[in-house]
C-alpha cells in the first residue's frame, strides 16, 4: 500500500513550457485534491475532484487544468508555465465519511521551478 | 466557512507539554476541527480530529470547550522530532464542502534541547 504518490519529485521548466504532474492513490478514495505551497505559506487549493470523471475549481485555479479519467489518478497540467507557478505542489486524497470532515492523505510533493 | 486564527510560531524545550490554541469564532454546527502536522519537505499529515469535549490518541489530545469557538492541540512531552508546522482546520466534510477547507499559515513549533 503506497498511499499517495506523485510524479515527478522535481522539475525545472522554462517560461511557456507545458507539463503534467501525476498523482496516484491506491486507497480507493473518492476525493482527490491538488494544492500549491509557496515559501512560508500554507497550502492553497488549486483544483479538486469528488469522483472519477469530475473536477472542480479551488481557490487558485488559473493557469492550471486537471483531469480524473481514472479513480486512482488525478493529473495537474500547466499549459504555459509562468515563474509565478514556481512552488511545491501537493496532491491529496480522502474518503467520504458521511458527516465528518474527511481526513486527507498527502503525497510527498513535487518541487517545480519555472525560469 | 469558519476562519481560523493560530499563533504564527511557538518555541518549546524538549520534554515539555505544548498547547497550541486555534480560534474559530464562527464555527458552524456541522463543522469538525482537524489538526495536521507538516514537516519540512513533506506533505501534511493528519494528527487528530474532534467535534466537542476531548479527544485523545497516541499522538496528541484535542480540547474543545462547550462553545466550540476555540480548540487546543496538546502535545505531551515534545521531542526534537515534533518540530513542524501545525495547521488547524475547521469544516464540514459532507459532499461538496470538504474541498473548501483551508490550511492557513499554521503554527511553526520549534523544539530545542
């Protein structure tokens, strides 16, 4: 049971390049999330998904796209990278527990630098 | 959404008990209080969750007064390895709202010898 994994761990891009970050979870969770964390700051939600084939915008969605074609995978795309997107990206997943706040399980993060 | 306020940082010596308080004055009836821990270069990790009174697990205790407008995370006898950022989240995990939880900037705990 690997939990939540992220690929790649590090990446350097030039302005205008595109890339896709992959998140995979093996816990059969319904919900998946993409966050970004900038130095000295908390996590900000980019996009999330409440199930296979569904996606929705979070707090800071501009410049990113996502897809959830399979329940276990959640992809985050940057179509034209900008230096402002330099950050650490975390993926998380959670199960639906009814009335309680879902516990989120996080991946190890992807450190992205855009030059 | 309930907004949370935590101290930006705290310092402690190894072996002491650490209490981190989070204010959430506009907490809603359905909201739970959840605490996460984040070590440098790692994703946050769930510590504890509660709705009211007291919750204890092998890692920490969570104290929630009757009015639920604040909560206190208690870490007994901290060690150097407890140095981390601690986030307090308040929210309702029912469908469509779990995604709206916000982490804020958290409390940076520094434990020294």
